[in-house]
């Protein structure tokens, strides 16, 4: 792990990332030493930094450290954390903010290929997402809702939990964005009040027309296809939610294929 | 600072307190080496631990460490942080949770006596509190709302910011609970959907009858008295919100006096 350019695995207790969750993170697939969708991740990190009034990111420095860390990573997960740095006790931010940047490499999870081919099993979480437009969409370090939702099940046959918000709208998975297809149209939740706007969500919007809207569980249950996505897993079809079965349809397969091509293209381009 | 009984000032980057804000904290006044309202703080910590599905606190161990750290503290602030400990990447909690406990001492802030005698100046924050019944009331480590609200002003003549929730109800200060008096009755916000249920809030409920209800800024503006409270500042009357002046009234003064007596009693009892 690299903390402000130094190899270490600890952080100051007074770091505001620890004291208040005062920071952001990104989770990036690394394939053959190449961070996939790096530009998109850094753009989101920059945008969200502005929303949290963090100092402007030094992207050049960050990129050189990413390169340093990933040069022999093979297939891995790169996590970047940016915090508001150390400061005294109290919510007031220090006058001179010196952000902390942490880069860490983690093993790429060995998900079975069948999750990709046949789809996953999901459940409906009891934990509801709260509503907060100021924080909605951001990948910030205040993640207790996801922690509580993920703590609801131990069954390893269930790969994801679907979260509703306190208004009972379906929003996303604990670690994924969620899409569904109905009559050939693609839908996903609007994330104005809660949820995390994932990089892959954004990428899917670039591939085809998507309707962002508020929908209930009953809408989801009538879907022709359902899939979830994030930067590490890519796209997984959903074959079952609670007791109900779904087919892995053509739009899901098409997006999976296009995404795989895009990743291969990024690797080939970077290596060349 | 004491981390799991050892003196150090760093924490593992993989600690879930840092990764996800997966933990709780308490901020305690220490007067003449005595932690004030310790029993109440530990009770809240225990209750909130249960709400976060953290393992049962070892209160005996915690108390002995508190005693160790406070024995020469004089007047100070003691902060206790409990996290879910280290775990792998991902929201799923480890099978074997080994919580991290951190005790730290901080200088007691030198607030001018006039805040206490004459009241403080407050403003209305633009940042709204989100709604989330699962997390409401807890003093957990997900505190970005308070950080963003406190970042709204630099003016040192303003001591507190009053926060509304997204439904425009008045809830609390960025670091305090808020009460108001109207026609001899005491009111405060209900904290079912947001806010932090402070130790002093609870103590005030034990002193006199309080009506918990939803109220708007216009209700607050017609108050006879307003005060804010927390474990470190005690009780401060509010003399001004934005451009409007308020009197520091008898109920505020009475509670300030009773609280001071209670603290002196606790110190005297502990020293004896």
C-alpha cells in the first residue's frame, strides 16, 4: 500500500477519513497490470472531490503512483482512497487541508465463471437506503448502510442483496448498480437521493438508451431481464431474486460481450 | 492514545472504521481526571454497538483503560472510538470480528465564558440532514453531513450551525442537540429519522418534561428561549440566529445551573 507515496499499511488515527469518513474511494479492476476505465475513475474522483470541497487532486502524481503500484500487479483490484487528511477534534476542517491519498492492491476475487454465464442469485435487503441529495451518487467513505445490508445474510449461494430506499423504491445492489429490461427497454433507478453512481452505470448509458426512473419491487418482478454491475465484477445477470426466476436475456449478454471487448481493447492499447 | 491497550497513534488502513466508517464514537468531558456521565456514555456505546451488530463491549476492560488514560488528564476531552476491526476488501463483515477500541485525550477547548453567560450566535446551515431510520440517533463514524455543514462558515463570531433535514424540519446543531422554550414548555426535535441522540439530551429529559416533535424554522423563530447542548460544551443559550435576537431565559439558566451542580457532584463523589 502507498500512503502519500510511502509504502506503509497504517494511517494516523487523527486522519479525518477515520474520524468522520471524510473522504472518497474508487475500486478499479487491474488486468495484466492495466487499470481498466482509469480515466473514468479519476474523473469521478475529481468530481466528487469538488462536491466534498476537497483540494484539487494532483492527477499527474496520482497516475504516476498508480503506474508504480500496478506495474507487476497482473490481475488485481486497485483501491484508491482520498481523505481530507489529519485535523484536530471537531467537524470543522483544518485551514490548511493536506489530503491523504492511499493506493492499495488486492487479489482479484475468484468469482466462478457461472455467475457470469448463468447469472447470480439475489435477495431483497431489509436495510433501506436513506435519502440525502447532498451525498447521493458519491462513492464516499460513509458506507454503514451497505455494511448493515451486507450483514443480513451469510448464505454463500446468494451473491448480492438488492436495496430499496425508505420510500420503497428499488435503488441498487449492496455493491452494484442494477438495471432491468422490459419490452426491449432498459431501466435503472435515479440516484438523486441515494445510491452510488458507478463507473459501469455511466458506461452502459454510453452504450444504449436507458430510462432512469423511480420503480418498485413489483416493477422489477415483472422484468424480462435483470442485471447488476460494478467495476470489479463487470456485468452479472440475475437468475433469481428470492423465489422468483429470471432469464439471462439478450441485452445482458450483449452488454457483457461489449464490455469484455472494451476491456481487452484498453489492455491491448495500453500494452502497445 | 490507546489502541487496543497499546500506546500508538496509527491504525491499520484495512480497519473498517477507516474503510467504511464502520464504527461508533463517544466524546466525554474529563474534569479533574474524572470522566463526566461515563455510565451514560458507555450505555449509549453498548446500545449503539448492538444496533450495528458489533460484538458485546468488554466494559470492564474499557473502564480500566479509561481510568489509566484519565488518571493525570486534569480537564480534557476523552474520545472513544469502537470499530468493527480489520477485515478484507468488501462490505461483508469478517466471520471473526475483532473490534478496535481507541481512546484518545484532547485538550479541553477554551471556550470564552460569555458563550455560557450571554449565549452564542448561530446560523442556519444550507446542508440538510438526510433521512435514515436505521442510522438515526447513533453517534457512528459516518459524519459527512456534519463535516459539510461545518464547512459552510469560517466566521469565528458564529459558534454553531443549525441543521434542518430534507423535509425542512429543524433537527439539531452540527455538534449539539437543540431545545427551545415556548410559553414555559420545552421542545426538541424527534430524532427518528436523523440526528444524534446526545447524552445531555437524555439528561435534560430526566430533569423536566420535554415535548419531542417535528417543527419548522418559523416555530423556532417564535421561541422564548433557545439553547444547544453537548457533553463537552454543556448548555449554551442562543442569543442570535442569523439576524434575529433571543433572550437567555430562566429555563436555560436553571438547566445550566443544575448541570453544573451535577458535574461537581460527580467529581466530588469520584474523588471521595
